C-alpha cells in the first residue's frame, strides 16, 4: 500500500510539473475523467456578423489583420459556436455485481475548460468569452449553464482555465453548444485567441496520507 501511495504521489508531481511548463491555470494535479467532449475553436461555426473580420489558423480562432470590435459600450465581437455532441455513459445498476442491468445516462460534466490567449490580461481592450448554452428542442428556448471570462485572469500567454458549474445534462430533451466571443477594442493590443474548449468531469484527486 505504501509503495502504491508513493507511486501516485510521483505521478501527480510529474503532472504538476508538466502543467507548470504549459503555463496552465488549471489547479495543480487536475485530472479530466472520461468521457469528455472537446473541440478546437477552428472547427466551430462562424456567426455571419464576423465575416471578413476573423481568421482560422490551425486550431486558432482570432481577428484578421487590423480588424477590431470597437471601443464602444457595446463592442461587436467575432463569434463561433461549437455544437456539443451527445455523449452517454453505460452505467450498471450495481457496479459490484457482474451482469447487473445497465442503462445509458448523460455524462456528469462539471467543468468548462477554455484554451485561449488574452493579450492584455485583466485589462479590457482584449477579451475571450465563452458560454455553455442549453437549447430546448420542444420550445427553442435557451438558457446559459456556465460563463467564462478571460478578463478575470492576469495571464497574457496561451494556457487553459476552467469554469466549474453544477448542471444535469439531458441530451434526450435538449441540445447544447459553446459560444466563443472575442473582442479587441483597437489595434494597440494584438488579437486575442481561442484555440480549444472542452467539457469534462474534472477534479483534483486527494492522496491518502
């Protein structure tokens, strides 16, 4: 048991070092459990209002050239929307009984993770925003599950951050998507960038002492 505990501690230490090297703002030792949904920002659908102002480069979604959103009270962002593909867990009624009746259930995701670069950190000239949205198939009504705002972080390098939430997913009655908005007030700041989004049941494991 002691050997196993030491092995786990070593693995988590290695994970923490890798996280620091990637400048990730995820908590040290953070783990994603499967199944998870993930998308690159460049694979998402662009809103028609963003035509001529955006570009995709590899995984990145960003402003094209000197295009900006404007510095008014209501800046016009560039926007993409990423469809969340339905995913299900096949869960036995009693995991300790072989052959126990199982059923398909929606995943228990609790984390929206955004990969991005906000070029002025907590200042407001550049911003990456993301929101997880739920759409009722019966009524077309929409509601917001989680909101991410890059201006809450001082980081100006490419990295990931997490917004945790409480929600019971229901793919039988609702559709889901993630909307990404970039704003750039003027050309005194370089373009902000979004490159990935994912939904997962994330956590930091507790190592027994």
